[in-house]
């Protein structure tokens, strides 16, 4: 399905039938990605009365109870309510239509035993030919295979904000250091939430979303593209998600 879109005064062609899937599926077999020491997600037959919820056990159909932690299991999209007392549903903030995006590959910098996506590294890697579409989403690829997960420096998150980014997708389990004493500095900068604040009303960027634990393949080149999300309408500050990138055609 080919489409021609008018973006930033120009025309851009995409094949909507050929997205690049940026998600890591949630597996219920004990495998699959997980973080923060979480136990694996579970899938168990729903049983009530004589109904077993499993055809193999003689039931008329399969019906299962799923137990998972969106923040820890697979690709997920979250909102500022990850940090606030007041609730906000992440799925309601996900754009309904594809949005202009930019793919940036960054090599994290070794700093004091950590691997950090610094402001300087992000600025140096940012493709310069993106002004024509004015991306509002950033797909950040670190391609790190180290045991220590890299994280995003607060001033690097600030650079994304300065460049008009409202949605970020990263191939990391979290924007921030796994154990940072609860500061969550990059999250706070990106959501416009002051240090220490837990009030939703104080967030100046409550419209923003962060998608973590994504898989960003080399088949998606650096530069402009379109980004869309598939998310379930489940209440909460985070939901499992399937971000889809669409490459522009000549």
C-alpha cells in the first residue's frame, strides 16, 4: 500500500505495507527480554468450575490469564505518570497517525565505568538533513551489546527537547541509569517534570511519550522516516507496544 504524504512543504513516499518492526515481543516461555530483576511473564489457563481454559486439557476453547510488567517485559511505551502521584494513561498519548521521525545511531561514551549517550555524541550523530520534515519523534539506536546498559545523559535529553522531539524510542531498557537513586534525570527533562516533583500538573511536557526496550535493526538507516505505534487500550502509565517505522522511498 503506497502513500504520498505532504510533510514540511514536500512530498514523501512510503509503503505502508512494509514497516520496520521495532518491537521485541513478550514471550511466555521463560525467554524474552526483561529488566530490573523481574521474574518472567506468565501465561496460565483460566480455570473456573469445570472449565479448564485449555483445549489440550479438554476445554472447548483456550482462555488464558496473562501476567506481565510493561516496564520490565519487552518493548513498552510510557508517559509522565511513571513519575507522578496522579494517573495518566500512556495509550491515550500515542499519536493516532504516523508522525515524522528521525533515526540516530549513537555510540555511548565510557564515563566512570558507565556507558552514556552524551549531548555531544547525540549532537554529532544527528543527521543534518532532517529540517525539511521537522521530526517530532526520535528513534535512538545505541546497538549496545554490553552487560552494562547505557543510559541517556540529562543534557542529551534536553537536546532532544530543544529540537522539538515529543516522542522518543530507544533500544535501552530505560532512558536512565538502572540504579540512579531515584533521580530519573533524563525522564524528568524529557517530560518537563522538575527534580523531585511528583505532581502531574507541574509537568510541562505531559504530552510526551518514551518507548523503551525497542529493537532497531540496521535495515532502518539513519535519517528521516515515519513512525507509528500499535498499543492496546489498557489503563496505566505504561503499555506493551509495537513501534513501526516506515522508510521514505525515492
